[in-house]
């Protein structure tokens, strides 16, 4: 078990053809501090233009982005399972709806929040991963697992503040 962004089926097939063929994998939204504040990883992508770039280069990028986004389903198919930031114009298409577990991925993007910023990121990530394993693999109580993870992070934060 591992936590990461949604993985394209072709990548799963290249690493584990049996798992891909049998379809025994699925996205699961990462746990959060509360049920309404779930953590997502990279469920989308953004195009940005540097405001300090020369105007002619900015215009070229604007033209390219308009072209890329002119067919949202085509854009999504090229980047699936990563979702588009735009919520309409592509999710109702049959090609999107037929993608394995796409509704779980879209829901995670819509409900997710940014990862917290902390100087003890590795400790937080490890504690949350252990909590998720306890719940998913051992059917542990969610609140107890999250309370234990919070205590681990509190200890790591206290250690960091000492140093």
C-alpha cells in the first residue's frame, strides 16, 4: 500500500500487469483531520504565465493554453487520471465517466485541501501513512488512529522547536 497521486492505468500495467488486468486497485482519498477537511495530493495541474515574462511570450502562452483547453475532454484524456481545475465541460463525457474510479478521483479533488505546511513534514507524512494503514489494512478505529498520528506529529514538532 502506498500514498501518492492517482496513477494512470498504463503505469499500473507496466509495473503490475496482473493487478491492472484484474482491476484490484482503486483510489482512496487520504485521511484528514476532520471528515470535511481531507488531504489530497496532486489531483490536477495548472498552467501559469510569469507576469515578468515579455508580453509577446505571454501572448504566445495564452494562445497555446487556449488551444490546449479548447477541447477539455481531449485535454483530460492526455493527462488522465489527473483532473482539470475546471469543474464543468468535461466530467459528463462518456469517455471520462468510463475511466476506472474517476468519480473517486474527482471527489477527492473537490473535497481535498492543501497539505499543511510544517517543518516536520516527513514526520507528518509518516504518521498519516501509518494511520491510514491501520485503518485500511487492520480496520482500526479512524479517530484513534488519527489521534495517535496527531500525538506523533506533536512530539516531532516539540523536538523541532527545542533544536
